[in-house]
C-alpha cells in the first residue's frame, strides 16, 4: 500500500458526486483533503477514522502547512499513543465546508470559475459524514474498527453510528452532544454577526480583493474561545493579572492578561481559517439534532447499532457540552440496547481538555480500543 498514491500525508481527491445534501442541493464534484497514517491490514480490520472539531483539519498528527505547528492531536495519535500507526490505519479528512482543501465556500464553483462564497449550499453534520463515507469508498475501506472525535468531531461520530451502523464497530465520543443547545446557538450567532458586520465581508464576496473580514472573524474566535475554557482554568492561568504593566492604563488597551490572550487567539486564527467557512460550519453545528433526524427520539438513532461498541467521555468543567449531554446519549444507547461505556473525567481545562494533556483520557481511549481489538 506504500506505493498507492491514495495513501499518505497531504492527500486530496476530487470525487464526481453528486453528493445529495440535507438542504436539497446536490454538490458535484466533491473535493476532499485528507491524510492517512499507518497501513491497512490484509483483513481491512484496523481502520480508524478521526473526525475533527470546528476549526480543526486533516493534519491530526502532521505539521500544519500554514502555522508550522504540530498536528492538533499528537497527544492521542502517534507511535506508542492510543491511536498508533503501528497498529492502526488512521484516516482524518477535512470536513465538507471547511477551508483546508475540502469543498467549501472558498472553493471554485465549476459553473462560474469563481469561488462559491455564499452560493455554496448550506450543509449539515450528516452531509459531512456522507462525504467522509465517499472518501472511504475511494480508499477501499469498507469497515471501520473505530470512529473517534471530540466536540464537533463527536457529533460526526454519533452521525456515523446512526447513518452507517453497518460500517462501524466502535465509536469514541468525547466532550460532545447529540444536539446543539440554545446557548450554543446563541454563541455561534454572536460570532456570525461579528463576521457579517465587518465591512470587508462584502456579503461573502471578498476573495477577489484578497481582503477578508479579519476583524470580524477575530472577534468571533475570541467569543468562541471563551466557551472552550473554564472559569477555574482562566482564574488559575490569568486571574486579574495585568499585561506587561504595573498599573491600569485607564484606557482601552489590553490591560489584563486575559484580554491580551484573547486578542492573540483572534489574530492568529484569521491567518489559517476562512470567515465564510466559519459561518457554514457553525450553522451545520446549530442544525445538528440527532433525535430530530430520527422521529424525535434519540434512541431511534441507534436502533441499528446493537453490535457497535460505544465509549463516551465528558469533563467536569466543560460547560459548553456538559456531562448531562453525554448522559442523555448514554440513556438513549441503553434504551436502544447498544453496549456503552461512560466516564466523566476531572480536568481544569474546560471543553478544551480533550485537546490538552489529560493522561486519564489517553488511558480510557487506549483501553477501549484495545478491548475491541482483542475480541
């Protein structure tokens, strides 16, 4: 397989489609950027799909081409890690609607020869998963030993279990939910309005000018980043400490360290992410409601998953997707008769704990995956 151009880092494919979308549109062709690590075994039984979060990408364990930073989940993926290319064939694809190589609003519309911008069709989490299934077909991967993801990645994992239960043996859902709450929709709307209020947004048609709505996107990122953290973590890391000064300025510069930190997060984000993609992906998350997709009863979503093993993990300081959201999924899985394990881990890092140094998370994921391999 090492000689197969389909496999490796920085790969992409253009699939003819059409991909039928939940909103009624049909997308064709469909571009998917992805990476693979490791080797698919002869039985095709060791494939693991990793689903990334809102602002993530396919560079799960490789150097990011724009920032030069290590992959976003090197704590979980790599030699000797729970998801190990020595044992697993690992796939991570940039989601539909994003801006790192998969079809999205920044992609060129073949009908016009210009970027889609806001003419790109509105998408859903299920649409993202359908595109991933098309990629797996292209790669010749019929069965997944596991699908793993946190946050929006966890939503995709749940959608995989509901939409393609016959292709999934195990799932790991970390710090996620089966639907977006009113509070989460509200935070996303603040971010979208910040982008659209930026004069440089130009109703989404800013690509030709090369002058994106950076200020609006930075504010959107700042607002969202607050939800990824916890009050205890913010207090421990920043408190009310001043930024590079001995006294308050009595002005509106970044007096406090937390202000400076958020501004840095916003400014650095605009260098690697597209504003329109942010609009589309947050809307897809807001539309996500797995119960609604299955007659209003969450257990119905897992009716075909009785042979799929589930592992759910939450964090005690995550107020974006609190433990109650995971428990609701566990109750639905119990009602559907699906085998499920659940643990709430303690961490001061809030929602971002799944991306940070939480050794207990690695032990949980490693143990769950190895138990499946030994069956």
